[in-house]
């Protein structure tokens, strides 16, 4: 089971943060997003080639936002269509659906492809989730170095969960060069703490919890949890800053 990371963010929260209640607003490309709760508007815009509208409509089907009923297969198809049109959040959402078998057959290679495309399109959540696939060995051999590269790049472009994951990787020495002396060890640890602080300040609760564990460890407690037993990292599909709710706020 994909724990820590590939956990569902709230599709309703994702919608609300894109729109505001009942509003139709411009997206980053200048074309307006379809109106929240208006599947006819979203369908019309999606069929007219608006990638953001396809993604929004997919989130509505995933959440079962009235008057629609939950239709996970339809949601996945719409996310994939949005991705094909160049929407990185649609790619990340499609990757999540295939990576967790939500409404479709579990397909790690397909999920990896969608996450990679999302990352290439500048969505930090896609980079982060791609890192998790390499970290945990889902559909690929475990590769801590490649996982860390994706976590760091995800962090750079807005994924708080990517920052937190990079932080723990540095603290645990996963995917990094071996320490050659005490100075290099201290530098590695300092870098890990800095990444965790970035993740926590960006709203990633998992990173905040790891910082608390560090403080406890300094007083004789346990070290930060590195693996799935560490709990939910707070990631979710479509998310840009990895709030625990999965929203993009």
C-alpha cells in the first residue's frame, strides 16, 4: 500500500482553492477556470480544449460534487485528458489514480510516467510523488539517489512534502555521498534540518513532526522516522504545496 505520500488529497479542497466559492476565475494561462459546481460549464470548456476545465471536471467527478455522482474512472480519464493538453496538475492527479488503483487498475509504470510529465511541467507534487516511487521501489528498483533528486527539485518548485522528504534523506544519509569526516557529517545534518524547516514552514505537517522528533532526540529521544512507519507525509495528487488536506492553497 502506498503510505506517507500517495494518499488522496481532498478533491473538494482542490476545487475550492482553485476557485473560491462558486466563482469562475482566470487560470495561469489566461483562460478562465470553469465555474465550481457547474458541470455543464466545465464540460463545455473541456470539450473546447481548456485543460484546466478538464482537470476541474475530473475533480468534481472524483469528489461526487452535486449534481454529479462519484465516477472515479471518468475522473481519471479527465485528468489524463487534461495532462495530454499540458496541465501538470492533471498529470499529477492521473498519476495518483493509477499509482493507487483508484478507479482504474493499479499501474505503477503509468503512474511514474504521469508523475514525470507533471514534474517536467513544473508541478512540485509530481516531482515529489515520482521521488516516492523511487524511494519505495514502486514499479522501479529502489533508487535513493534518484528519489532525493526528485524530492529536492520538487522542493525547489513548491512541494513542501518534497522539502521534508529531502530533509529526512539527508539526515539518514540516503542517496547522498558518504561522510568523509565529522565536518561533512555536520554539513549533511544541517542541510537536512534546513530542508525539514522549509517543509514545515510550507505547511507539511509530516516535516513538522520530524523536527519535533529531532528536538526529542537531542534530549535522548528517538531519531526521525525515515520510512513508511513515519506516517503520512501530507502529499496528495494535484497539490502544489502539499497541505495535509491536499489543497493548493
